[in-house]
């Protein structure tokens, strides 16, 4: 079992920055990838970025150059941090963290990011 707890998010003005953190606990040694998805009102959920345990990252075209995903680990937790810079109103969405083990994807509870003046 894996538990994912997200933090960060909130309201920011256009051009601002936010940092989302996703802490995985439980069977963290079974996690081979973590990432972030987002879903805006009336739209389908889309991949923002993911990262594998060897540090390989993949970003949506819409966030390349603005968002950075990193992964850290200690004995108890594996944490995926999404640094979001130059935020725009179109980045407004509920952001959800995922943790992938063989044959299953765990999800966090989601956190709201709102970019508005």
C-alpha cells in the first residue's frame, strides 16, 4: 500500500510561482514513477509531468520551461516536488499526484491551483 499526501497550491497572480509537494509513504520501494496530473473545469485530466526512480522526467508541452519536477527519498518517504513558475490563468486546475507501482496507480486527494489577478 502507498499513501500520497499533497501540499501546496492556492491562489497566485499571473506570472507568479507555486510549489506542489507530494509525499509518498508506505511501500515506497515499490514505486517506480511519480507525477502530477491536472484537471480544469470542463476539461479532461491531463498529464503535467512525471518522473521515474532513475530521474527521467517527462513534461507536457504546455509547461516545458516553466515547471520543474524533482524527486527525493529518505527511508520513510518518497517526495515529488513540482516547482511551477510563470503561472498563467490557463494553469488553473485541480492538480493530483500519482504514484505508480507494478500494475496499479495510486492517487493523492488533489489540490487546487488558481491563477488570477
